[in-house]
C-alpha cells in the first residue's frame, strides 16, 4: 500500500509541473483576551448605579426634604426676625429709595417709627409686669383659698361634720397632685417627640414655599417655574410666533437679533422689555398672537401682557414670574392705617397694585365712574373700596342705590343721605327718582352765582343694568318708561344729564354693571364716564363696550382675564391714574376689603360727621305748610278747639298730620306767635292770631326777597 507524504513545510520553489502537492496550513488559536480589571468593573457598576434614574430620584428626594427642613428653619427665623425688628420696614425703605419713590420711602419710614414706638412701649410695660403678675397671683391664690374655705364651711354646716371645712381645699390639692403626676408621665415622651414635631413643622413650611434648588424639586413643580426671561429666549419666542415677515427678519439678523430688544427690566413680579419690530411687521400682528407668545416663553396666557408704547413700531412685553399673579397682594391701606383720611380734591384712593408691584391710586375729583365685568368677579368690592376711601372726607355726600339688595352697601346706612336696596321694579323707580333728584340739585347749583363752591355729591348705582332693563312705566299722565336707552327713558336721561353738566358743580355719577351689552349699558352712558374699568369679560366686543376702542386697540384685554381666578383684577382707562407713557390703559389688582373691615371704615367715617339720617325711600309726599293748613282747618270760625283742629288737619293730609298731637300743634303755633289759649276751660286756636301770623310771615318773606 502506497503512502501519501504531506509536507508540512512551505516549499520555497514553485513546482515544475502543474501538479502541486496539497499543502495544509495550521493557524494557531488567538491569544485569550486579557481579563477586565476588578477596579474597572467596579467603576462601571458604580457609574451605572449612580446614573440610574431611581438613584437620581432618591438623591433628589433626600436633598429636597433635607433642604425643606433647613430652609424652613431659615424662613421661620426670618419671619420671627421681621416680626420682632424693623428689618422689613428698612428693606422697603431701601427699595423705595432705589426706585426713586421718595413718598413711599417717607411713608415706610413713618411706619417704622410707629413700630419702634410701640415696641418701646411694650418693653417699658415689661418692667412693671413681674410685680403686677406677682400681685395678681397672690390675690388670686388668696381669693381661691377663701372661696374653697367658705364652700367647706357651707358643707360643714350642712353635714354637721367639722372636718368638711377642709374637704374642698384637700380635693383641690389632690387634683393639682394628679395634674402633676400626669405631667410627669407625659413630660418624658413629650421631650422625645417634641424635636421631631418641630422638625416636621419646619419641613412643612419649607415644602409649602418650595424651599429647595430647582434640580431637587419634583418634575411638576420644576415645569411650573418657567424659564428665566433672557434676550435669546425672547428673540426665539418672537421668531417662532408664526409671523412670516418677523421670522425672516430675525433669521437674517442672526446673532444680532437681540438688537430688537431694549433692556430687560425687573417690573414688580415680572420683567418688562420693549421690542422694536422690523419693517413689514405691524404691532397688531404680535398682539393677536398673545397666547402663542406666552407659550413660547413658557408662560400661561394671563402671565403675558402686550401693550403699545409711544415709540413707533414697538410693542412692550410684560412677562410675569410663573405663578406670581396667583399670589395675594396684601390688605388695603384703608384697613391697616386707621389714621388715614381722604381729600376729594387733591387725594387719590388706594385701589391696589399694578403689574409692576407699585401702588395704584385713583383720583376721583370731578370724574364720572363706570365699572363693569362678569358676575361675581369683585365689581362691588372694587367700587365699594373707592366709596369707602371717599367717605373719610367729611364734605362728601352720597346718594346710593343698590339694585342687588343683598346688603353689600348696608354699612353706608347712617352715612349716605339716601340708601335704596333691592332688585324689584319698585326699587328701580325709587333709584330713578333719587337720580332725578340729583339732577334737580345739579340745576340748582348751576343757577347759583359764579364762584360758588359746592360739596361733592356722589350718585352711586350698583347693578345699574337692572335699571336699564326695567320694564316699569309711569302712571297717570306720565307714561314714560323708567328703563330703556331711548330719549323717553327716565333713568337713562337722568344719567345723561348728570354726565353732561354734573362735573362742573361736583355732582358725579358712579355706576357698576355686569355683563355689558348695548341694551343693559347704552353707548351714550358708557362713553360719558371719565374713568372706565373692567374686570373679566367674555368677548372682545364686550371689552370695547367697557373701555372703548382706543384702550382695546392699545392692548387692553379684560376678555383675556380668567373668570374666577383673576377676581378683583381689572383694566382701567382713565386720566385719574398713573399710566405708563404711551399706553392707554393699566391693569390693577385691587385690594380686597371684606364686610367687617368695611364696617370699621364707615364707623370711622361716621365719627367725622355730625350725624346723617339716611332715607331708605324717596319721599313722594307733597310739600305742606302747617300754618296755612291750620288756617284752612279753622275756616271762618273765630276760634276752634285744638282737638277739632287736629281732627281736621288729619282729614286734610293724613300723611303729614295723622300722628300729630297737641304738642305738635302747640309747637307750630308757638313758632308763629299764634299760641293756643283757654276759652271756657277748653284750649282753642284763634283765627285772627293765625291769619296775623300768616300776614307777618309773608310780609317778611317779601321784604327779604326785595
């Protein structure tokens, strides 16, 4: 058997012929991989564990809750420090000085002085309090022992046992001993649990204030904070607004897009920036995109306001800090400052704060007023706070009609000359006649000699839409309707007359209405008001009715306020309030003054006056002349008994004389020097005396007229 030899060596020479031997090449196995060092594997495992989302969430939670407790302690300490020292006032003074508001700085300085004086008074009282407390404890202990012994004596007398004298005293001692044992038992656990409860309280304060870095807060809270407003964010928000010409211009500008922006300034609880739009872009195109712009800035629509300043082709953006507009603004100075007074001519009513956080004050001097909005948005409170301030001027007179009639204005009883409350047609008739009476007073003032000054007369009607929509008509020959918006409407025409001429003689018309339409708020009436303010409304057309086209075209948008959430926030168009240059309106967050605080303010206002008798209905009774009526009751008889005169007077005019007594009759005759006298033992009234008194009175009247 032949064997094939396999050469395991590579031939160096090629074979001579075509038959080549079979060559088997053996390839060695690759070298085994080097083992990964333990420290590398440990590092990878550690990195994976550290970067895992569960670990991150755990670290964030631990840091968050730890910082809640730590920063909660800082917040509580800061509050305690502010409460015990004047640091809060000093901060406000420094802020006012930095803003150049010297009046506010002076006001805060005065408050600081009052705080220091009150604190000094309390500290001086502490010098005497230990002695007073010791005396009080001694007297109290002695009286208590005496009462217990007296009770024991009564018990001993009742039972006949002498030892019962000390029974109440010993029972009291046993009760005190029991309390001491209870405290001894509870004291140890209380000392153990107390620190944990204190830490829990600090944690709760920190949690409510979100007192932790943004990275440690929960995702839903972090997303609600909103991004800080920077030039790049504003430019990007404008670029993505959906206005083609604006987007093209910003892309062409490149990095220079921020040149459109003015400086970003801190303005109250937000920031403000002026944007000069490129050529080809109109301001109303940006205004129409308010919601999209707000979302591009990571804000809600109600947190971005767009107004038109004086500069051409410029919009002014005010962007609130996220959630800042949902925070309360604090109490009204009318409530906190019990020494505040009012000045109708030169003063301004503290109404609230603007979006910058500055105090918003409204001048009421010779300005008719209209406030409107949807129902239950704070209209009555906003209107009432102005009347409350003005009531602190003792010269101001009020005629008030509340056509809601639920007691919102009851605190003005004893302050207003007339106060009519109720929603019925009869109440509308009363209010209409009240306004017509103010028209008569206005005409009397107009006819006075030039230069005559008159006290302010405020004619206030709340829920005035009830009057405009009233279907009642007059009786008798006068069939004119009380409501409506035509020339025969009594309420409409009375308001128009006051709007036309009342301002010159300090007769002013204030009205509050809700849900305005052309029917319940006629155009001529709403345009006759110098100060127009609106709370949240439903549509832009209603906003134009409330504030006028100029204000809405300039950026006023009460229809974008949130009903219910923005209660008390209103948009004001008036020359009586400070409005930034170039703007036609301003948004004000009004102070809330509740009924109890309003009662306290009107009590102060009533103390300034000598006493006002408030009428709750307009007097329809005809004018009467007691002396002339007495003469008519006597007739041709030379004398008539006083009893018969009273009977005849009541028959002539039961409303005026139905409750007259002999004293009323005697007083009227004594004043006219025609006193009754006795004849045959009966009191009588002489016809000659009454006629002579009438002649003398009429003669004096003619002489004085000449």
